């Protein structure tokens, strides 16, 4: 490579401002701790032992401030992923990478003459339609330098929520990896409506990590980790490791915003990290500048340790990807039974019904204060439930027939919300 930018890319990393490289946010070093269990050479074992990795990159790390793809940034990210994936290594040492990439809407702004991300859904979809092709074409050309084929996979929450769609999505992603292709996943912004959108690609990445049985999730942003306050303020300190929810007490994560070309914020990344960690998948949150270090297991960014184990696919969807169609109000006894004893919800524990839904829809289960304590797939239509409130299944079966001697929500279709 003859250019100065090309020479910098040979070192590895992801470009910062104007395609350059830096050690951290505003150039400061961030090597302030080991950030988790380490092995030989101080590397994170959760990272070095991972063989299937989901990497998510945000729009701001791929595009210019005015919209449009930054080719140098895309190429530099691809350089890192190709190296981390073990191009040219023995098969036993290679790693499988799934890339969840934002940037379709942002890439479509400039070609459509838009100066900023539109607020209305129709123009967002139009920008995504133009930008998605540009984004994948750029990735295709960049990965081709390494002889790597890419496959585009566009998802909506329906593809995660519906069992047949879920299985199809898994089979497609798994087969792409088996055939040596690198899947590039994005939300299908061109057709997704508010009701079936993930909302941000951080949450999508966490769900995809669970979907493909990933060993690690890496969230790349424009901030080099989670701080105990606004990182722009003097004295704010990067948190090297999060072992559980208690470590987040008092931490300011802000709110999910839509500034610039992206849709998320630190709060969406922390929530996504919590989803993955609770499903047994460790997470590294850092800036795109530190992608190479993060994937090599060096102590950069913030490591979220596992806090749970892999759950049933549909339960993870139910808790984090479903949109409740209504709500059921429970008495105190039913709340204790559902939350503490993890039993099914019976008609006897119901005190009220809200919304319009049909059997099989997700609904929230509310305590006496109106707080959602659980979510489940309901076995009745909303119109059927008012006459069942507070009654035993035995009485209902005697009066209405054996079809009514069943749970309102079966415990196998119910998840307690944290």
C-alpha cells in the first residue's frame, strides 16, 4: 500500500477522525486495568477462547458526519475482521465472525440529497433501500481483497419471534458460516414498521449472538467503553469490567437518542450487553478504534461477564424482542406464584384485562401497582377473558366445557422480567 492511510491500515485497527488512528477517545490511553479473567500475556480468556463471534458496528463508525460511507473506515474494519477471523490459518485456529452492521440509512442520505436522518418512517425506509445496496457492495469489495465471500441477511423482529422464521434464520446463518462466507446482518429497515422493528442494532446483535450460539459479542461504537459518568467530563473513569447488575448501580448511561446518523446510545449498548450476558455470552464494549485489540483479547473497553446461561430461544425473544399486544392484571397471590414459584397463570389469579389480542399473542403480566413482572403467550382471546376472571378452572370446565380447563399462560410460555 503506497498511501499514508494504507500504511496505517497495515498496523491494524479502525480509523478514527479523517481515517487516522488514535489510542482512545480524544487520543488518551485506556489501559487502566485487566478488565476480566486473563490468561497468558494478560489476554482475556473469554475472548481468546471464542470461536464464533458476533461483531456489531454502528453507523457513526462507518460513515461521514454528513452521511455516506467512508471507504477508509470500512476497509480498516474489514482488515481487522479478516485478521481476527484467521484468514490463512489452519482451520482449527480459524474463527467464525458474524457482522451486524448499521449504516444503511446513513449511507442513503447523501445519494438522496438528505442532510440529516429523517424522522418519518417512509423516508427512513427509502434511505435504507438506497443505502443497503451501497453498504453491502462496499463490504463485498473490501472482503474480496482477502478472498472472503459475504452474505447479506436482513431481519425483522418477526424473524426472531416466529418459530419457523427463527429456525430459517439460524439455518441460513449457520450454513453461510459452514461454507466459509461471512454473514452481514442488518435490520430490514426497508420494510420494518414500528411494530416489528428491533429499535436499534445493539439489541439485534445480542439476539443474533444468541441465535447463532456465539461465544462472544463485541459492540463497537465511537466511545471506548462504559464510563461511570459522561466521558466528556473531567474525572469520568472507564469501567474495565461488569460482573453483574450491581456493578452498574449509580452509572450514568444517558438515554437512547437519535443524534447524528445513529439511533442508539450507551443505554442501548448496556441493555444489549445485559441481554447477551444473561444468556451466557460475554460482551466486550469498546470503540471501533480498538476493534483489533478487543478481538485479540487485550484489556480494552469494558468486559461484561456472563451472568446467566443459555435459555430457550423463544424465552429470550419473549423477554427482549416481542411487543406485548395487551396486559393481564394479577392479584398478589398470582404474582407470587408466577414470579417466585414460576407456575402457570390460572384464571383464578386474574383481576383485569387490557388491550386487544388473540390466543398466542405476547402479553404483559402486571402486579397490583401496574408494573410488568412477567410476559407470556396467552391461551385465550381478549374477548374471552373477562368472564373468566377470578374463577377456578374446575368451575369453568363444569360450566363451559373441558376446553376451559387450561392455563391462561402456561409456565413454558412465560418469562419473568427483571
